[in-house]
C-alpha cells in the first residue's frame, strides 16, 4: 500500500506506542490502533491494561465503560471483565463461558510511554521493544527533560509520515517560516547508514560558530561556552513507530577541529502509531539532557515542534486525499535526495513481507 510496496499498510508484529503513561488512570479510555478497537486503564495497583474494546455479549463499545474494583463493566447489560479480559460476572446470572473474554494486549510502560504489542500475544518479541536510552526514553532514565507535545489525529496513512520524516528536502518549503535557515541545511548531502541496526539519515555541520541570538543560542544555550561546535542532525528509525530527529546533537571540538565530547542532545521524537490504514496517531515528545529545569526552554521547544508538525499534518492529509482510492498512482519521480525515505520504505516493506511469509 503506497508509499510502501506491500499488500498491507503496516507490520503488526511490532511494539507501537499506545499512549502516554499519564493517560492511564482508573478511568477507561478507548483508542483505535491498527484498526483494532482497544480500551485502556490502570488497575488500582498501578499496572496499565489494554483489552479489546467490544463487549462479547452484544458488541457494545466499552470505551465509556465504568471501572469498578478493577473490573470493566459494560454499560449495556453489566457484564464485567477483569484485567486478563475474562468475563467475571453476568448480573442476570447463568454460567460464564470461558469464551466470554476480551482479547488482552501486552503492554510495557517505559519512561513516559506505554507500548503495546500488536502481534499475536503468543509470539511476543521483547527484543523488538525499543529501549532508546540515547534519547532519554529508555528504562528508568530520570536525568533527562522530557516534554510531551501535542497529539495529532492525522487523517493520513502512517507510511506518508515515515516518508516525510526521512525527507528533509521539504524543510525549505513547508517549514520555511517555522524553521528559518533550514533551507541552506538541506544543501548539505545526507549520509544514509545503519547505526546499531537502525536506519540513520544524517547531516553534519562540522563547525558551527556560536552567534548570540542564533537558533543554536536559543535552543542549546549550553553551546555558548564553546565558541564553535560540531552539530549532528539526524533522523533514526528505532522501529516503525519511533523516529526521533536530533535538533541537533552538539559536540565540542578538539584543537584540530574534530568532534570531541557530546555536550548537548536535543531530540524531537516523532511517534507514529497507525490508527487505521488511512489515519494515524501522531504523538510527539521533546527530550534534552541539559537545562533540565528550564521551563521556558521547554515551552519554546514544545511550541516549535507543534508548529512544525502541524505543517506536516496539513501537507500529508492533502496527499492522502490525492492517493486514497487511487493505489495505481505509484509511479513517482524521485531524485538522489529521496534516498533516505526510500530506505525507510524498504525497511517497512521487508518487515511486512517477512510477517506475511511466516503467516
Ligand atoms: S452488550 Fe455488554 S453486557 Fe450486553
Ligand atoms: Fe516536516
């Protein structure tokens, strides 16, 4: 399914972000993920739970169900379900079939994110769960500032967003106002490589002189003390859902002008969870490992990412309109600068293909 050359839109045997930990409370909420209607809540002992969101009795949706003593109570006739999904009681009596159960989806809470395994629960692969310590979203990391940005309900397929995130040549156009100066950056040729098993598309500014009032000054003030720094701007794919862009990673320079120590890491983390084949939950997080308590900086960075992402959403929703129902429109004209996006598509295609071969 365009833009990925595969019969389906996304791989299922993967971990996707279901939401932020702070959304999980003792109140049930619902979300469609990969076309599955799912309900979420947190038990009294703090464990997040995900169950299929349709009652087995007469198919009532459960996203507005009440949670009573950790049991989800269907609003229609009161069947109640425990955290394993098994029906625990039927108010009108009668035997409870062992088939009276909701599907349980495995969840893992890691940092501010709750991840859901969307594949067969019996074939769960923990090794596929990202542990992104490099961007402060790994297990038990507290020495990072993590800012939660806006969640967009994007009426466009996830593949278009993945494509967009690895395509920096659009910065000079749709983000010309929100990212001034980015236009010249895209003239720097990108490097496409695999680092620690992850696709990385990067651009380097070998020596950026510090200028008061510049973008670097505003967003990474810690660079001030260094005069000139080495900047790495890169986008990586941890898995189909987690695609951070550095903004940038800043290194000090050795006396002979080589990158030395990483002095600041700023990350605009894009989280791409397909809602359906034609819509996407686009979560966003900004992480940094400096000026942890600087709320003003957090606001600047969050406002910036929300503005930039809103521009992408408008663009991708417009593209979705032109291709929806016209899957033959695959003959694109690409150039060298599109290689990053094409590499990302290839990864998605191979993941989908290998799943379909096993099935
Ligand atoms: S539909 Fe849920 S109890 Fe009847
Ligand atoms: Fe963009």
